[in-house]
C-alpha cells in the first residue's frame, strides 16, 4: 500500500492528494480497530455473543493475564451442553490440566471431543454454498429419480468422504452379486431362458 501511495496509483486508480486544510491524516490504529469492530458486529450478532463468550474459554489467546482456579468452568459446562458432549468429572479435570499448561496442548479424550465439536462450527456460509454446488452436480435433470435419502448419502460421501481413488469397489460388487442381483445390461438370463409358448396358438395348430 505504501508503494502504491508513492507511485500515486492503486489497482489502476489514481491516488489524489487533498490540499484542504480541514483534512486530517487518518489514525491507522483507530482505523483498523474500527474495521475490526465493524466486521465483528456483522459476523457476530447480539443473539450469538453468549455462545462466543463460552467458546473463548477453550482458546488461550482470549484468556486474561491472570487465570483463576475456577476460570471458565461455568462456560465449559454450557459449551458441552450446546454441543451435546457429556459434562463429566473427567472433562472438568482435563480442562484444569489444560489451564495448568497454559493451553499449549489438549490432553484427554473428553476435552479433545469437545474441542473437535467446536471446530465444526462454521464461521461463514461458504460451506453451505459448497454443499449446494455439490447437490447440483449430483441431482441433475437426468437423475431426477434419486430420493432425498440417496441424495443425502451421496452428498455426505462427496463432501466428507475420501477421494474416489481410495475406494475399493470389489467387496461391494461381490456382495451385490452374492444377493442374486445383476446389472441392467446383463442378458445372460434372457439368453438362457426359453420362451413360453402361447397355449391359444398351440390349440389352433393342433386343429390342423
């Protein structure tokens, strides 16, 4: 940005200096703080600030300089309730150990489960838009017979599943064939099956 000011141009737009005496230089620290406050107000409405305060106790960067012995335990219980993680004595002890090491490492299965659940919380609508794009790829005008259940399963595999190159179809093909099923293009049975004669035609033939 500084080079753009010196060059007098930014992204093809000419930068003009004002000569008015009433103009004052913008305080960059105040500008960035106002920008951060504006973004925070847009991304975090008042109705969701309570849950944000509960989540802060799991991130050491938001902790106060002096952390008391019972800091965050009330918020920890509420966070566990919102993310459907059982609040137990083990979780409470693991969180205390987490505070003792200043949040440098998450130890304990219960606390890892809670932190993992918190990390699934989306911070934008990008994931929703990505899901709709995948759904448009799966549900096309030529595949309109797919049910909601099948579309949901295919979406889950497409978004969260491993790459297609890692999938081994052979066990599933064997299971399909073991149940007596065949592909629509399999004409083996049709060739081996003998046509059933029409009784009415046989009766007419016997007359001669």
